[in-house]
C-alpha cells in the first residue's frame, strides 16, 4: 500500500508533495498526490513508471569494479629497480 501525502508547513506557508515510491528490480513506481478536484474529497493522482532505473546504479557499480580491476592489474605497475 502506497501513501502519498500533501504536507502544509506553518512556518513557510507552503504545501509540499511527498511522493510514495514502490521500487522493484525492473521498475520504480512513483505515486504523487495532485490538487483537489472538488469538494467531495476527490484528488488528482499522478503515476510515474520508471523502467529499469536500477540498471543505472548497476552500471555505475560495474564501472567502479572495472576501475578497481585496472588499478590493481600488475601489467600497469612501474617496474621496481633492484
């Protein structure tokens, strides 16, 4: 169950939207509460489906792993003088 919110802060007088997030391996689902449509309590709802967002982080991890492999590869070290 996702629970998006609208929060009103008294100090600044602004209303902020807090999105609900349902993360998965193949997609992320964001649910954001929009504006009230009428006096009956109905609200606009925004759904965002972001497919394969996790692969961006996986790609960054692969690049970091490749950097560590090259950094510790003996072929790229300077020879030590005897």
